[in-house]
């Protein structure tokens, strides 16, 4: 990286729920950890506890990792009402948890103390922030991140915790300006700003866009809305009997979704591909990419498809989606949950090879604004700005 | 390393803090700057030659924070905010400049957020949200300053892109300016004038080449309402104030004219009418004549410079006031100002001319006046007297034995009386009785001559009223445009306040017009009240107060306030003790007890409790054989298929117990049935014990149906729009919510179907089991099928009694216009008709009568000019008789089309917003444009064209209607109600 010498070298800590839990945040933190290491920063990736479902992060990491707990900290909710306050077992558990938290936070404090001036703590998930709050971060810049859209957080229990634990961090980062604006106005987070995620990879060979295949990649989970994709496909398939929908991914809803597929009479045109380790290959096999999620943050899948020059049709489920896809230019968006509209958009792309080529090429070009070099530059700028 | 900001280099931001005699708060203001998350900030304090210790505090702060705080003082007091800020600008060193007043504070991240945006966008000005905090209110009310401007980040290359910013956010303090920008454009504040911000910010906005708005809170404006020295904005009643305001407006207008910015000028004119003028107008009733004349002289001159188009952009009452002021018509202006203050009040007699309603009879020969004074749209002519809030002016006020007061001094009792008043005043009415007289306006003769009039005055405490007192109105005289009245109130004898908790007593006059009641308030702002005290005997204690005095509320209404007269000092002391008690521990205990009781009551009457009572109490009672609960459109109507089934059951003489649910008023519901209000306990009990539920939409979602109860869901129309699980909103619900929804739908034991289209759409969308589907057609449509059969048999169309009731002449054809529900109704769900009804009346009124039926959740206002030609039939419960009466239907996408087609009469589709409806909304099941069994028109002109050739086109569309009926109404054979009764109730005994 050419920028290496222009920036002061810092100690950068990533603090997440786990070092290696399955999911986008893990992939993101290790990608950024590598990039920062390449910049000459001293990186340390910290997890609070072991994950429920691990992800392979490799063994040749160029930076140290630490997991605080040996076993998962006790799970206990807040005391509610008189009954809750009188429950002795719960009280003990809660006390044990609090004591344990202080003990682990002390480990964090020790790590932070060793850092040089100008060090940065990046907390990727709000649960991890509960420990960072207890640690001594004097002299360090603390950045708290929310890796999903405002609306999706709003509907979950994380909303209250983000507002509470990120209230006094030096910068709270959302993924898009629109999300940050919502955090500011509706969430009352005046320290909010935003930074997008980087593109994970740039495939050498784009898709030829010749196969009559529509690709979907995502866990078979309610959030990814595969049920709505099937409803959509039921409207499109009769118009294009020679096309196939390939659904990559596995998950808890598999059985239910396959039953729905059969009930809709789509078994002839839908292929269940299972989980794939070769995303670029899967993308190269298709001519159109479809995403039917109920909620997203800054979806990597869309960026990957665009990088592979595959035009996307997607539900506009989050600011991150219309930030990545310029509707009508390098992809097509439909109102969230409006399967009829998504079907019309798919139909447009499937019927018109020229449109696919135009949008696909433009997509590959446009998505370059999220290359790693560009995103790293923005992080360095942020670090410098927060020093002022 | 360069990591730690170089303290020696120039700061990023300089904050100019101005202070005048505010030593106590200066420190907090400066602290809020020094505590910024951005470290590179400096403070420049400029003291406007204070007479207290402000400058010493400033110097001390400077000494304590060397390099970060500097203090300066003007040689003599400048009397405003402008000059100190100008001096401050001169001393700044930062790349960016902000202004802060000594009694306010910055948000902690303000400088960092503003700076980030300024550097990112290269902006000359960055502006953030200002929040007014009312610190002396117990709940610390916060009011956001024009929050809609700050809903999201916006970058403007010119202020002309966002005129609202230019006209509304005229503060200089919630902003960061590039210092170079201030210098290059020589931007400075005016000296020695109020509203210096207005001019400064207007010039700055116009000069800026880039402006960024950020949604962050940046500035907390502390408001102290009770402060002794009122700030400028609180003293707006002062004439100089107004003179300054007008002068600034003139100068800004000149700036705009110089640059040819007519659009900004118009936006500014609109704001002037909506805001600036209103602020001053509201004070007029409380001012004397010489003030009014002087005010009018200054204002009139400026008003003539406003663009006439501006009048169309404001509320009609605002335009009316501006116009009347311009015309110097005080007789009409003062009542109009009453409406300006009391929004829903009708304060003028109004006149009807040529089918339009005007504010007053004067000025109608002036075309512009006629235009502005036309208030038809307010719909006053469609209102009954009980729905009107009439102006009631006090014309006489006297204490018995004393003389009527017409004095010239008004003293401290005006304007809600912030002073405690009452001390040492004479003129106590010995008898304690007041004589009141007044005049109630009678708009459009809504109170008819010869009407039976009775009334009484009601005294009620403003807060926590536990009791009210009434005094009869002895005299009521109809005088054409108004009703005059006289009453006597023996306050000493009859008014018994508790004391302490009920300090202020409001007075209302309740007038009964032929038994219909309307409530008025007594407008006393223009009348001089006696400044006397009347003895009263508070029930709790006379330690605090023993008299009442008349006061005028901020809205201009008469009220009475409890005061002390005898041994005032003692009472002050007692009062202080009492107040201390209220705010202290005993008070808190009492209050929290009160609040807990309130919470408990709320909980007991909440929906949740009712559902529990339904589930745990009512559902344990035995199901009553023969108990049927009917509901239509969530209880809003007595109509549709539930009504048709009910009437068929009556016709067959079945013995059963009928319960009808109603929401709102029971009027129009069958008197012989048991009527229960929706969500009331009797309603829930009836549902729990019913053998049958018959409804066309849904009973409360959370009520579980007992297995012994049979739910016949008749539904209310075939679907064009996607429904149920075919709608995006339903698909997006989580699995758990979807299952919950499905449980609600699974309550249906029977679901009526009128064609296989329903099976493909509704039944699928609700995921209903095949066995629940009842393919019998809609009972409500039986009548339509019969009407068609009758017509075919007789060879002619017979009009029922409804035609006479609506006053429709024999020789006119009847059109029914029934559009579907539209959300963008604004306030009160007002539905703007998509065509000009007056044009309809003019062009087609000789041949047609148009019945307008808005969706039951919308409403329309028709001008009097179309009376007899265009009739609003929205309030009628049942649309069926209207369909039978009409000779053709105009609709857009309402499901009424599916039913009307059964009559085999012309249908016309006025689909002016089809694309928006079909695509941007939730989508449709089929393309209406392809399958419509009648002409589809897109514009008003096309509509008239189609109406012209309605008869000729009819034959052409006959086969299409046939097909339409076959597809969407194949089971509607006119026997639906009968077959339902046969299937479910035939075994019941008959009388």
C-alpha cells in the first residue's frame, strides 16, 4: 500500500462478540485487520467469548487474537418487578456475571494500557461494548459500530443497548449517511457518523451473463426472505420457462422453503444448491442476481455480484441497498416485500440481454468506489479527524 | 508524532460568546465550548459593558484557560447582540466561527459534527438543529426549532434550493461559518436594531456558495418564561419592535429584488402572512385604538408589497386577516383575529352569495377581496350548530350595585395576567353578583328565527376540575345575525371552589337551540372588565384566597381567578407554605398517589384488561342459543351483507336475539335490535356468548372465538388490490406475527364467495381452507339482482322513495360517484374531488344529478352553488339504495364496480392516478384498464366527454359487462341471504 508512510502508526483494537463467530462482522473485522496491518498499524483482534457457530478464519493471521472468557458468561436478563428482584438464584447469577465482567474488563484495560498514544478501539458489536465500557479507555479513541440498518436495529433489543452503550463513544459509526441521519434524529445519537464496508474481492473474470440462470446467495433464514423470493419466482417462471433459479445457502428454514417451492409448483425451475465455498464461481454461473431480504445492513452479496458484473434485482430493504445499487442504472430495486414489483424487475432483466450487459458492466465499474484502498483511506482520515 | 493536536497552531473553531449582565450563566456557556469533543476550539468572550460582574467572570475564565479563552469588553453598552458579535468576529483566529449567547450552551459534539460537514463538503455555512429548552417549566419542555429542515443531511449549492431554510431558520447561532467567507463578504450584524439575526442570516445565506444542513442537535437555547427582564421576542407587543421588524423585512426584500429572486420573495411573503403578521395580529384585541391605528399604518404599507399569490398559500383565515387589515376594516378584522387565535371558532356571521360562502358581505365587489374572503372550503355551511364553536362577545359586565365598567385603564389583568394582581384594589361588589351580557354570532342563520333558545353559564376549574357551577341565562334574543343574552351569576353565594387546587375558573355559555347544544366561550379581550373583586368562600380554606377577580386568558376568554384581599401578607405566607408543601415531600407523596390511582384507572379501562375480562370472565359464561352479533365496517355502518342477512332473518320471522355493534353514534342502527358500542363491556360479553358472529371485516383481532360460536365472514367486496398475505406489509411480518395473523383469520368458519376470482385472490391471500368457502354470492347484492330482474320484467326503471328524499327531479339522470379510499386526505381525511363540481353543475347540471359518496373513512365538502345538482351522500350507511337509484356509476378502483355491474347499467372509470395506484401502492390482481367494462378516462375533460356520450356508448359495453359479471359475480343469483338462512338458521323456531 502506497499510503503506508503518510499516516502515523497506531495500535488498533477490534473488539467483537467473538473472534471467529459465523457471520459478516467476523469476515469484515479480519479483512480490516489485515488491511490495517498492511498499513503498518499494530492490530489486535479481541473476542469476548467463544462463538456458538464458528467460522474458519485461517491460522496464519498476521496479528494476535485474544478471547476473554473461557466459557460463555452467564445469561441473565434484567430484574423486572418485585418478583424479579426477589429471585435469589437470578440475583446470584447476576452478581456473578457482573463480577466476571469486571474481571474480563480488567484484561482489556491491561491490553489498552500497553498501547501507544493515538490508539484506537473499534467495537464492532454493541454487546462487546458492555465490556469496553467497564474497561479504562482513557487516552484512547473509541469507535462503536452498528453493522445493520437503523430500521433493523430499531426493531430489535439492540436498539436500546446501542443508545445506552454507544452514547459516549468518540464516534458511533453506521454504514450509510441515511442510517447515520436516522441514528442522529430518531435515536438521539449526536456522535453518529458513517463509513461503508469495503468490497471483499474483485474477481478477475466477470460473468459472461450467458447462462439462463438467476442466482440467489444467502442463508435459508427468515431474514433473507427466500419465501418471498419463491412467491416472486412463481410470477416470473411461467414467463420464462427456459430459466432456472439457483438458490445457494443452507439454514434452519430449508425444509419449509422446499415444501413451499413444491406447493407453488416450482420444482422444475428451482435448484437448491446448498452452501457454497466458491461465491465467485456461483456468480459466474448466473446472468442475474436476486436478493429478497427483509433486512440488511450493507449487503456484501450485492457488492460481490456487481463486482462479478452480474446485474441485481433486489428489495430496497435498507439504505445500504440503494447506496450500493443505483436503481435503474446498475441494477433494479423493488419496494420491500412487493413481490409483484420484484417479479417485474426480474422479468425486465431476464427478457433483455442488452439491458443485462449494460447494467452488469456499469455495476462492475461503479462498485469500485468501495475498493479496499478507498475505504482504508477513509478510516485513516477518520482516525486523524478524531485526534483533532 | 503529530498525534496530539498542536495547541500552538490556530484553532479549528472560534466561538464568540456574547454577554450582558449575565455573570451567573456565562461560565456554563463557556464550559460547553471547552468541553467539546473537538479539542481545537477557542472562546472569544465579548462583554457588552455589563454593570454586573460579567466581565470579571470573563477575565477569570481567560486567565484560567490561557490560549483557549480570551475576554473583551465594549467601551459602552450597545443595546443589542449585533455589535458585540461584530467585535468578536474581529478577534477570532479559527478557520471557522460560531456564535453563542451567554445563557445558552452548545451540544457536546456540535463543533466536531459541524466541522466534519464543513470540511467534507467545503461549505461556507453548516447549520444544525437548535433546541429550545424551557428550563423553568417543571417538565423542562423541549421544542425543536424547525425540525423538518433538519430531518436529514442536505448539501445546497444555493439557498434558493431550499426556500424554507431562508424564510424559517433565521437564527445565527446554530451555525458554523467559514471565517474567510465572513471576511470576503464583509458579513456583519446591524447595530442598534432588533432582529439583527434576520438581516445577517439573509445576507449570509445569499452569499454562501455551499450550505450543509446536518440533523444533529448543536445548540440549546434556554428559555426562561418567567424571567423578570423579558427578552426581545417576549416583548413583541412593543411598537418599536414591530417597526424594526418591518424595516428589516423591507431591507431583505430589497436584497431579493436586487438579485431577482422572486421565488424566495414569494416564500418569504407566505411566511410573513403565516407567521410574522400573526404574531402581532393576535395582540390587537388587547390593544387600544391608537395602537391599532399606528400598527395598521405601518403594516398596510408593507402588505401592499406582498405578492397576491402568497394569499393562496396560507390558511384562509390568515389571508382574510391580512386582507381586512390592508383594507382597514376593523369591524370585520377583530372577529377574524379571534378565529386566528381560536382556530375552529366561527366569529363572523358569514354570507352566502352565488353559491359561495364569504367571510363578510363587504369588499365582494373587489375581485381580489372576493377571492380571499371566499371561505366555502371550510365547509361551515355543511355543519349543524352543535358542531360549531361560535364567537360569543361580552358586551356587558357589571357588578350588582356597581356601575357597568367602561374605564380606560386596563392594567395588569390583561393577557393571562402574569402579575398576581388583586392586591389593594377597590371596587368590591358587595353583593358578589355579576351581571353579564353578550352576543353570540349566528353564521348563515344556523340559529333560525323562532328557534327555542335556552342557555346557562357554566363555571369550571381549568385544572383538575371536580365540580362545576351553573347559572341560568335569563334573556336570549334572536337578532338576525346574532343572538344576544343577559345573565346574572351570584358568585359569592353559589361559586364554591375548593381553593389551592382550582385557582382559575373558566366560563362557558352553553346554548340550546331547539334542544341541540352548542358551547361558547366568552370573548372579553375587547371589553373592559371591572377590576373588582368578588368574595367567594373556598371549601377547603380561606387562608389562601377569599375572592375572585375576572381575568382574560391568552385566547381572549373570560375567566376568574382566586385571589386574596384581606390580610394579604398573611395569605402570601400561608400560600408560600402551601406551595412548599405541594412541591415538597407531602405534595410529592400525594401526587404520586394520585398518579398511581390514575394509572390504575387507565389500566382497568384499557384494551388489555377488557381482553382479559373477555377471556377469563365472559368466555366462561354459557353460549346463548340464538344470540347473533352483527357488525359492518368495524361498527361504522348498518349496511352490507350483515344487514341483508339480518333483514332476511326478520323477514322469515325467526326468533333470535339480535345484537348490532356500533362505533360512534347508534343513530341509523335498527331500534328493535340490542345495540352495543364496539369495545364496550356489553359488546364483549355478547361476542363471548354469541352463537353466531356475522361481520364483513373483522371483530377485534385479539378476541379468541369460542369453538361453540360460528363465525360467518361475509367480506365486503371482491379484490382488485392485493390483499392479505399477497400484500408486502403482511409478507414482511416475522414468522411469529404471521402465525398470529393466521390465527385471527382462522376464526372464520365460513367465508362468502361470489366468484372463483375470490377463491384465487381473497381465499388464497387469507390462506383459508377450502371447507370454509361458501359459494353463495353476497347477500347485499340480492337486492341488485332483484332490481335488475324487476327492471327487465317491467321494461322500465322504477325510482324508490329515496329519489324524493334527496329531491331529485324526475327528468334528471342520476350518476353515482364512488371513489375508493385515499390516504392523502390531510387533516380530517378531507378528500379533494379530482374534478371541479361547479363545472360539472354548469355543464351537465341540466341533465344529471351527481351523488358523491366518499369512502367511509374520507369526507368531502361541496359548495352551496351545486346544491340540488351535486349531493353528498357519504353519511348514508348503506350504498345499496344509492346504487339502485343511480342510472350510471363513476368510480376509480372501488370494489363497488363488481357489485354495480350486476345492475347492468353503465360504468365509467375515472382512473386519473392509475399508475400510482396500481404500481406504487400494493399492486393489483389484474389490469383494470384491460378488463374494465366501461370507458376508462384519465382527465377531467375526458370525463365530460364520456358523460356526453354515455347513452350511445352503452350498447357497446353491454357484452363486456356480461363477461365482467360472469367472471366476478357468477354466484350472485339473488338468493344469497335466503340460502344462508336456510343453511344455518332453518331449524330455529319462528314467531
